[in-house]
C-alpha cells in the first residue's frame, strides 16, 4: 500500500498522519503507527522491541503510557484545526497485565471538559486482544482553539 493510500481523513481537516509521526522524533523512535484518527477517536499501534523492555523482560510501562498519551493526542488532533496547540496536564495509568511480546494497540477517545480542558481515555491491548492498561488524561487547549465535531 502506498503512503497516499494510507493517509486518513482526520476530522474536518486532512492531515498526513504518517508525516505527523515522522516529524515527531519520540513517537518515531518508538515505532508508533497511526491506524486511524477521526471524530475524536484514534487507534495507534507499536511493536514491543527489546529496547522497550524493563529488567524483567516485560514491556516498560513508560512505553505503554507514551502510546496511550499519543493516541489521545491524535484523537484531539482529529477535532481541532491544524497547528492548534494543546498539552497533557494530568494523566493516570492502571496496568492490568504484562506485555511479553508482539504488537500493542491503543484505542483512544476524547471528550470536552470544562473550559479549555479535554478529557481523554485510552485502553491498550496486547496482540491477543487482552486489555493491558487503562489510561485517562486531561489536556489543556490554547485560547481561541476551535473544536470541530465534539
């Protein structure tokens, strides 16, 4: 499949999702891939490479949190205008099962909060479809940022 074929429509604006990850060095380092980002929802996946292991040979929790946080950020990108600014201001992660191998997938959704706050939720799944982490976060958007559908 060509890069053009893998581009997705994200909310009210067309954003080259692969290009967005390619210009985000940390996400590129972790090998994250955007599967979908539209209407305040996003799906991202990432491989478990040996570089992401903690001392016991399991996937490091920080890698899982990074995937979930980025998935929520992509859900936000799907409902705000390009070049909008926002940042994570709070997060909470609950680790449910260890990840020992394979691909992990984060499914995220964002909802309007009070004022300039957006509330995000993500669940991370192992390659067998088991929930391995539940994630919640709060983002603050810049003044005058217009939100599309949500």
